[in-house]
C-alpha cells in the first residue's frame, strides 16, 4: 500500500484531479486539525441537502438548511 503524508489540501486536490485511479480504489484522508475535518463534513452535508432539494419545487432552501444545521447541533 502506498502512503503519502504531510501535504496541503490544495496539493491533495491537485493530485486527485490529475491522477486516474481504478474505480475500486479507496482513499483514507486524515486531518491533523480536527476543526478542518468537522468543517469539511458540514460543507458536504450542506451540499447533499441542497442536491436533495434541487428540483423539488422547494423555494425555502435556506430554511431547510438551517433546520438541518440545528439538528446537527443537538
């Protein structure tokens, strides 16, 4: 197994964009700063929520996202 350590997020992004890997390839990303990982997860959840609501005729997207964030805090 190949290991790459101590790269910045922008370097990792560039690497992922320029490398073609088999579909069954798995990546494990570990963050040294827990806050960065938490923020990344929140952004991903917000994006997933927006994608679920896209095309549903729901004009209240901001309210739905805020409601989801409140549930995360509990």
